[in-house]
C-alpha cells in the first residue's frame, strides 16, 4: 500500500495535546467533548482508555437522550425538565466523568467546561441541562465502580511447550499484564467469552507456516523486506491506540455527516462501547489460548515441531512486543468493531482524517476510507513483528461479531 502522508491536516487531526486545543472550532458540544475525552485519557494503556472512553460517551448519550428522547436509554432515563439544554448536559456529563477519573486534569477540564457553557445563554435551560449532565455522569460512574478493571492481576506461564506463551523482555517480573481484564464487566455483550475467537491454527498447518514466514521476513528489527510506508504505520500504531484513532475518524465522519446532537452522542457511545467490549473479549481469548508471540515462536522455530519453519535465535521485532499472549489481535478486535459501527452509522464515506502521534516524528497518515485504516492496522502489527496475520483475521471476526451485537441490543431507536 502507498503511504498517505500530507503536509497539512484535512478535516480532523488527532493531537495528543492540551485539552482545549483538542476541540475544533464549530464542533457541537458532543463532538468537542469527544476530542477532550480522547486527549484526557491518552496517557492510559489502550484497554483503560477504552473503558474510560465508553463510560464518558455513554454518560454523554444518557444526558442528551434524557432530554431529547430519541433512543432507548442505556439505563433509565433521567428526569429532565422541559426545555433543558442538551448541549449543557453533554458538556457537564463528559466533564464530571473525566474529573472523577482524572482529578489531576480538573483545572483544565473546568476551563473547558466554562468555555462550553459560556456559549449557552444563561437561564433555566442551561441550569437544567447542567443538572441532567451531572446526574448522568454520577449514574455511569456508580455503575462502573467495582467493574473488574482492578486491582491489577498478572499471569505467569506454567508451560514451556512449543506454542505456549512466554514472557518477553517487555514484561514486568510479575508476568503477563491485564490478566484481570478478562473479567471486566462488559458494556453491552453478555460476557467477554460470548464471542471468544475460534482456536488458532495448529503449528503444522499451512496457514501457520505461511503467516510465520511472513512475519519472519518483514517483522524483524533488521528486516530489509519491510517497505518504508509499512515501517511508518508499524511505528504509528504502536503508539496510537484504537480509542485515539477511531474517535478521530468518528469526529471526521460527524463533520461530514451532520445530524442531531443525539445522533452524534449515540454514535460516539456505540463506537466506544464496541471498542471496550472488543478489547475485553480479546483478552479473554488471549488468556484462554495463551499462544506465543512471533518473537518467541521464531526464536524457537527449529524446535516447534514444524520442519517448514526456519528459526532465528536472534529475532527481535521491529516494535516492542506487548506483554500478553498473541491470539487474537486486540487492536484488530477493537478496530474492526469500530469500523463496523461507523459503517452502519454513517456509511464510512466522504471524510478525510489525518492521524499522527507526537511519539512518532514525521509520520502523518491521511485516511479517506475505513478499510484503509483497518488494512494499515493489520499490516502494522505484522510488519511490526508482534502478530501473525491470523491473529489479525481472528480479531477482525471477533470485532465484527461484537459490533453487530452492540448495534442490536443497546441504544436502539424507539419503536424498533
């Protein structure tokens, strides 16, 4: 694929920057606070980002929808006085959720809220909207208290047989990280095992052999077969989370397809629900199958029981290996869930979004289709040397299944 690099941004540029700069002029309050949310959570690990994003966006939806009544509520509708300002409710709901989890950002978040509310005429409507937003935030924060996201738990491998996941140099002494995340309370699906991935291919299968050969050729730190554009996306998506990327895309789509405030609130809520549930499901599958990473597999390729896999004892991946099992790809599970939601919400066309990250100097990639983005994310994990291609394919299937379930079970239109 050809790297889509532009010197200037198009409709929306992801920027991990001070919060007020994250919102673009002319955004409605839902879209503006989505950008503020993405900036606020960006310092967390990708799984925590997705949880915080979903809590925030569901609270925003619940606040706005309690006033407009366009869709089924997530929980119970909040008693909203007639004429309450939905814009004030959206801003207050997002602000209060984020301040709860990120008290160190309160000064900046307070300033952003003051700016949002200054654009709304003083009076009973604004005051009522603020009250609804506060209630929605409190409702969602209470719901997610004790939801399994903590305390941290780790996994120590119990077997060294070929195929079994082993810790890598990126791991803490305690072992595999996010072991507790398989027990995270889902936002929409019935359980994190509901859409567990099918078993990975056997080590002697044609698919395993083919995908092993691919990552051996293009995924090593010293590979000469990795094109410059694939190296760029590997580095970009090693730094840029699914939450960061897909919320930026959603803001671009919202700008290209104006709708009601509730429509936008629902779209951002569905997007982040699906990504969080996708990531939790991927962790369930990862620790269920406990498949080794390419880094381990290739170093042991001569003793893995497959005489068609050539081992390299000095293999090192181009980007650091995440410290949990390989199968399926979490980035794929979240990203294909996101793509499915956005395709069915806005059609996924007529937008242009440039993605970058301050940790990856000189790389800015412009996307005009959702498929371009998922293709690059798949390539990024393989060319980065941290996933087999079949990891990506299994994550894609899992993500689509979860998104389909989300669309059919939460935030549905009234009368459906």
